[in-house]
């Protein structure tokens, strides 16, 4: 009996040690400096469905709104509400809000099974809202692009976004790539840069990556050094001194976003003194805009509001 207990204890201890070493090895490999994905993926775009942005937008696509994304008080969240739906990240939402005068969009981005970057919040909600099973066969690029969100809205790839940006030289995109593990960050931004450069490298200056932790900037710049970044605290409450240190080392981090319930007015003042713009999300009522502006917030992620709506308040 005693021997059986000893053997069982030994096996349990061995399993625990192997699990710990396995996790440590996986974590170390994820952070390993030699995994840099310097080589961009060579996607074949010849079979991609295409959107005729000239036909969709016509002469609205003129650079007559803004030349700097920070001029807009509004960042339209997940490409904006369409009908009664939010978070569709769809073609119809993008077109509707561009026609309303929106020029700065935040878009949710996830990777397909075959490595393409597409516009959706996550696979679970996308497949549910598209009425398809959440299985690997439905998480390929082809299956994604053939789906219809809520039975009627058209999904977008990031390359669709890039083509729209080329047609509309006053559009700016804030990325929300969700993942912050180094190898997943590199994979997502390698796909993003490949898509953008396949259209026009000049649009890269109008893409603002959203950072979830300070080390994410280092991983992104292994792929491409973007012109500006925005830091968000929605995934984790990064210490204020670490954000200030990041801004000190990287002055091109020009915005910081806070969840609505976690806005520190004194820290907002510190950021403002460094000419760093402060944002919160998600704000869909003018009364909320006024309340958060009084706390030091300068810009707002919104499903519904436009820059004109905020400017009309005089704040």
C-alpha cells in the first residue's frame, strides 16, 4: 500500500514538473528574440473577393476632412453601428459612417486558420452572428469572406480596409488585434504589413497600432516602425509610471485610452502636459461626453457619435 502511494505521489509530482517546464518552455519560446518574423508572408491575393470603393463611395472620397487622426474627437468603434447592431466590423458599417463624416475608425482584427487578417471581434461571436459552426473549416479566409453577418452584412479583410484607405486618403485606422503574446503580435502585424504594402506602402502612416503593454511596441517594430501608436489599458491596468516611461522612450506614443470606469484625472493631466491625447470607450451619449471631458478626457470611442456631434457641444 505504501509503495503504491509513493509511486502515485511520484507520478503526480512528475506530471506537475513536466507541466511547469512545458509552460515555461512555451513562454520562453514565445518571447525568444530570434522569433522575429522579419519575412512578410507571401499571400496570393488573386482569388480575394473585391470591393469597388469608387462605386461604393464615389466623390465622397476626398481628402477634405482631416490630415491628422488626432484632429478628430471621435474614433468610431468596430467600424460603427449599422442598423441595431454594433461590433459587425462590416463593409456596410464602414460605408455608412464614412458617409456621415467619420474619418478615424477602430477595427477589430483576428487571424484566420490560414494566416490572413480579417475584421471581426473574435471567432466565437463571428460564427454565432453568421449562423455557422465555430470549427476550423469555418475559420479559413475563404469561409470567413463567404459568410454574412446577421444574415446580411459583408465581412471585410484587412486588405479590403487597405484598399479603402488608398481610395480615401483622409481615413485613419486604429487597430485592435486582441492578442498580446509576442509571437501572435508578430504574426498579426506581419499579415497587416503584407496586406498594406500589397496595396500602397504610403497608407502605413495612417495606421495606428493599439498597444496593450509596453513590450508590444518592440514586437511590432520588428515588423514595421509605425509613425504613431496609441496605448490602451482595457486589457490590463498597466502602472502609470510604465506608461510614462514608454512615452519618454517612444514619443510617437501619442494617445492613451482608458475604460470608462477607470479614468484617473491626475494622470490625464500628466499626459496632457506631455501633449499625449486621452481617450475613453465606449461613449454613445453626449451627456457622457461632457462628463468624461470634465475628468480630462479629450477623445471618445463611439458606436454612434460623429466628430461634429462632439464639436457642437463646445467642449
